[in-house]
C-alpha cells in the first residue's frame, strides 16, 4: 500500500475502506508501529497536544488524588489518539493571558477547564478565542454554550441527606468544598432541598466550606462537634475530608456510625478505594477517572469537528451503603 493509504487508514479518514483499515492497523500492531508525532504535526497543522492549566492558588490540586485520577483517565485517552498532555502552573491573574498565548502559538489543540465557579469567566473568554475546550463541571450562571462533563451533585447530596433523615437524623452537618465553586453550591442545594421536603429547619452553623483536604475535614468536624447542640450526622464533600472527620471523632472519643453517622462523596480514587465487603463509609460514589476519559473523548471529538454543537454529559452517583450510617443515638 502507498504511504498515503496507510496514513489515511491510521488517522481514520473516511476515504479508506474498513477492510483496508483493519489490515493496516493489524500490521501496525504486529510491528509496534507508532506515527511520528513531529511528522503528524507538520502534515495536519495540529500541535497534537492538550492543555490543562492550574492556577497558583489551586497548586494543591497537582497533588490532589482527585485531580490525579482525572488526569490519569484523560491522558490514557489522549495517548490512544496520539496526543501529548501539557500541564502548566500559572499565576491566577495570568490564566486568561496564558490561554491567549497558547492559542496564538497553536501550542495546544484544546484545553480542559477545572473547578468552574458559579459565575465562570473563563468560558466566555475561551469561546472568544475559538479554542476547543471542555469544562470538568458546570457553571450555573453562565449563558454561554460549552462542552462539559459533570456529576449530578445536587441529586447526590439530596439522596445522602434524605437517607440520614430516613434513619431518624434531624440535625445534619455539611462539610463542603470551597464556597462559590459550582459543585459545592449544587451540593448545598441538594442538602437544603432534602431538609425542606422533610420540614427540617436548616442551621447556618451546621454548614462549613473549605478546600477538600484531610486537615480541613478534621478542623471543620471539630468545630461542629463542639457546638452546644452538635449534629448527629455529617455529610462530607470528599472521602479525603471524611478521613479527617474520622480523626476528629477519635479525638472526641466518639465512634463512627454509632455516635455520629457520616456520608461522604467518594470519587472512587485509586489510592483511597473503600473496597471492603461492607465499606467503611456510606457514600455517593462516582468515578473521576471515568469523568477524565469522557472529557477527553468529548474534547477530541470537538477538535476533529470544530463545528459540532456543544454537548453536556451528566453522570449520576451510586449510593453505596457502608457501616458509617446508623440511627442517631439516644441522648
């Protein structure tokens, strides 16, 4: 076969028959052939690179297992399609300038936007650059059209709160992520909707916001446990924070489940997998690695077909029952 036919078969051009494509792909696999990335860039005019920018204020994300698992899922998909990953740490005030420079230099073919806020300015900015992008999450107050992949946070935390109410809890605390970040707002909405439907008056003192780290889970749990009327149940926005809550319970000589029930959002993380026959935590579980893979798929489709309509993918979380939830103790 000619070089042109082989190239078109490997790169998925429609001019090549499926039979020819399979012959070429089998030969490539047999001889461990990989297309030359530099040659592909010259031939296609593409950088064959996907960008992920992390602002300095979110530098903790680089070592956050949630971010790491998302990148693992996305980068595996990039590699399958011959794309490289560019991961950059940029000052907060220079983030949009960095996107402009990447677009001007054609350094990346697309980007993934992380941790969108309720009023997310980056979406309109990226649309103005005509740079393909996908948002991991959503922005509630944004009217722009854009690609996104998100978990149904409102429904997940409604179900978690409802389960605790059905067990008999009426004083329920929420240890949430950073205020103003869209997923945290949606989780608060789900929590409040469940309380309202069961005629339980919410207490402002029962809701905390912070970065989702183990020390913050510990600190916020202690603050709630030391209230004059502490909650009998807690909902955590991350299994990492839940581990901090568990440490706080130990410090107060309280037993997880027996004295205080805990439900956590569990991103099914590689290094924090709660895989016992009876899990330690009752959890709303969703795979962040799968979210990374789906985000990469959506971005690669958009790069291949820039005129396609933006698409949103909403994932549901599975409610997993563990040993951390029981009826409230008799006071």
